[in-house]
C-alpha cells in the first residue's frame, strides 16, 4: 500500500525567500510612505499599530519621476509648475498631485500643497525609513512635461510614453541625493506595487513592471533595500481569490498577508509583540455591547482604560483613552 503523505510533506504554494535587512523598526522609528496606492495600504497598516508614519502625504503618486518632482518642491529645489493648475466643476486641481488634492480657488490649493510639503519636510528631518512603491513606468506629458494625474481632462492634451530604465535610474539617483541632504542616514525600502495597471494593457503592464523590477535591482545599495511585495502577490498568492472584484487590486486578505510579512521581516520582536497586544485593545474599543451603560459594560470600559494606560510608555494613546472615557456615564 502506498504510504499516505502528511500535510507537512506537501507544499501547496511557492514561498518567497526574504533577505535579512540591516535594520529593524520600532514605535519610535520615523516612517514615510510614498508611491502607488499600495504604499497607502502599508502606511495605514502601520499607523493602525501606532507606528509613527506619514503615509502618502501628496496622495497616490503613480511614477518615480512624479515622486522626485514632489520631493524637489518640498525641499525648495524646484517648485511645481504654475501652469499645471486646472479648474473643473468649480474646483481647482493640479496635474502633479492626486485628485484628492483640490481647492475652491487656485490660492486655496496652493496653500494645501505647501502645507503638505511642509509636513513632509518636517517628518523627513526625523525619518529613519522611506518606503517607496513604484506603480508604473508609463507617464503622461502635458506640454512636454511629465505629470502625475491627468485629472480627467481630454486625452488629446496629453502624450503617453514609457520611461526608459536609464531615465528612471537617473531620476532616482537625483532624488536619493536630494533626500540625503536633509537626512543623510535615512534608509529606503523600495518595492514594485502588486496592483496591476491593466488600463495600460496586459502586455504593456508586464513590460512596465519588468522595467520597475530591474530598476529596483540596479538601485539597491547599503541604504536602498528591496521588499518583494510584487513577488509575494504573483507567487505565494497566485489565485484570483486574492484579488478584489476588479481583479486588479489585492484583496484585503492579501494586503494583510503582505503587510504581516513586512512586520515579520522589518520590525523588532518587542515592537511586534506590543503591536499584537494593541490590536486586542482596538478590538475592545470597537466592541459594541448589547446593553450600553450596564454594570458589566461599565466594568469592561474601566478595565479597558487601565489596559490602554499600560501602552503610554510606547506611544501616544490619548485619542483612544478619551474615546473609551467618553462612553462612561457622566464622563
């Protein structure tokens, strides 16, 4: 009789091997994320676990050129073009920023852009890690200048082209040296976004991502490290059940899995333990009782407040403490 194989001897997926990173993060590490929408996913994941994160301060940025362009503006090396403002339905947008940035007037939008730039610069001064996720090698030009977002303007205004590998290397090197003028010892963690840019075309998306993957390999150094989010999505999560209904974006489960790998590889053991315990606190805060105001609920809230207090040595818990306190009668 053929011997039955145990589950432990059967591998049902291809696992991605992670290299050892020369640094570890804790709740006092300054972190900035920029790039595709996946960088916002990572930023939100870390923020929910009380890490000090500035996540996508300029909104989603799809290409490397536009990322560096925003760095130049924030650091005073080159201001954003005044010609890139566009009015739509009574609101003002800018071609170099995500559509989440808008104002009721041009001046109002300038104020918001400059506030975001100032916030970025302030966080950069104390940053230990810059996380970048590169979305696409394709760019659109407006009057021969590369833009980040076409703001739903007529296609005839723009020209689409593919950034070459050498162009992207040169742009990154320029941005890398600019950032280091403010924070010389900052570490970079780069990745290719697992979000598929199918609007470019399936074949075109493959070409675009291939260039980005080679780019990441060529710019890796003692301060620049690669995180294989793209490979995890394509190999470990090789199934459409790990995508959202649009079949383009990773599902919530897939996002959580990749972010958990980030925690495992890049966060100190003690900080991981603190984060796990804090997650239980969040579950308690989100709990909705059958009988608000009952003796058992009041006892639960008071106990929760005591538990929240134990985290004060690690990070600011004022917001959560006040939220729970407000639920108590006569608070």
